[in-house]
């Protein structure tokens, strides 16, 4: 079920412990110029709103499954969200801080150009599903230089730094949403944290990247997007992507 709806309205209808993975990308608070990122009077008000939808996401997530949230450290708001909202939640256990690194687009000469975004991983409960073998990548060298060590035949599990350029010429790039995330990286999260047929939830769908990644990975998608134009275009994007 994918709807043009507010996230809290959408979440309230979902049953407790029914979702296999939450993978979402909320507004950041006054980082981009679009109205959707400037809806709050203050950072406190924004964090209070985050507390509400995060609690709902935890309620609907199954035990032993994961919640991933995208963000940026361009300001300290995301750090406050991590420390005061995610870490404060009894049922959540911090697992990873993944960096999406890229090297494209305009760059400042005043300091080192900021070319990464952040993805926090939490589990509900201490133990959680992780299908690392399903997302292995090739080793750089075919032989392990440590004597006696043998490379895994399927390759290695990626580190927590993921390089991927969002080239405007690639099929993944939609060109009409300011903060779209790479479909191939979303697929990595989905494959490693769910089984085929499982249900993935993204309550801030935007251009529909998570929905497209779910389709490619053979998982069910549930989600919403408040902006009608984005919602309609995300459905078109999904059709054109197949
Ligand atoms: C950071 S963007 C998500 C981008 C997405 N990950 C992608 O790849 O295209 C956040 C999205 O949340 C939507 N949004 C803002 N407030 C919302 C709300 N209350 N309920 C649902 N969606 C909302 C915005 O319209 C925006 O498209």
C-alpha cells in the first residue's frame, strides 16, 4: 500500500510488529530550500515531530529487524536526532553509521568539499537479521596476502563506507527530486536486512527510490509521500524503471 498521505496518518493504521524493515529519509530541517524541509518553527519542534514518527516506526517494526534513517551532518540536527530520539528509545540498539560517499557535482574551494551523506542503522532488540552473504562484493585482489588465509568465494561484506556517484546520466537519477538516494545502495540495505517477500516501509518516499529498490529485490513495499506531485511522479518513475 503506497499512499499520498501524511506519515503519521499512514503509520497509525499499521499493526504492531508487522514490518520487516524500516528504511526512510525524513526532511532534514532547513537544509534544502523546499517547503517540505522548512515546515517547523524551531529545531525543538522538528525533533518533537521526529520523536512521534520514530516511535510509530518502532511500534510497527518486528522484533529482531532494523530501522535505517538517512540524514546529513551539515548541521548538528541529525546528531541531536541520533542522541536524543533514537538512542533514547528503549527498544532500539545502535548498530552502524554508514557513509554514502560520492565525488561529483559542484565543489567549494574554501574547505574540503562535503561529499557524503549518512545512514544510521538500529535494530529492534539486540539480535537481528543480517544476510551478509547476499550483498558480498568482489575483493580488490584475487589472493589474500596473509599466508594461509583464503578469500571467501562470494567476495567480502562491504565496509560501512559506500561509494556511489549519483551521475545525472545514470538510469537511477530522476532529476526532479532534490534529495534522491541511489537505488543500488538501497537494494544493499534491503537484501541484507530482509528475506524475499518481506515488507519494507518508507514513510518519506520522495521520488520512490526505496519502492523501486524493493521491486528490484523482490520485496513488498509500503509507504507514503505527502507531496502529490512527488507521489504521482514517483509512480511514473517506478513504471519507467521496470
Ligand atoms: C528527504 S526527502 C526523501 C527523498 C527520497 N529518499 C528519495 O530518494 O527520493 C523527504 C520527503 O518527505 C516528504 N514529506 C515531508 N513531510 C512529510 C510528511 N509529514 N509525511 C510524508 N511525507 C513527507 C517530502 O515531500 C520529501 O519528498
